[in-house]
């Protein structure tokens, strides 16, 4: 008896890219977490502490377009609602030369 190697499809690695829609739960009041929903804009270092930069969407009308910095040590959970393609893939897909060789 020989065991056949399993050929399970490879899952792509998880990459948090700028432009991805995210929902972040972070430390808020004593009783409930602060929920921030919007577009991930990148990592920011302030005074040696790293933070996520999230451009808030219209889930809270007064804060639409505001950039919220969420310190990494205050994060409780991050949900990726819609992942944006990494820049390398975008450039390869958008180049006109690649269409020539289809």
C-alpha cells in the first residue's frame, strides 16, 4: 500500500493591504469596545508605538473621512471585510503588454 500525496489547494497568504475594507475592535470604555469601520491606510509610528491608520466610513456620519489611529496594543480584533489586491498584482494586471500575449 502506498499513500498518495494529498494535493490540497494552496491557500493564499493573508496580506493586509492599503485600501482593504476593515472593521477593528479596540479597547474603548470599561464595558464595551470601540468599533472602527473603514479603509485601511497603513501603519503609522507615533512616539515609538505602531498604530493602524483607518479612514472611517459612513457608519458614523459625523466621522466619515476622518483618519483614526489605533495603537496595535489596543487592538482586540481586526476583520478584513474586503481585501484589496497588493500593488504588484495590480501593476501586472493593468499593464498593456500582458494583454498582447494572451
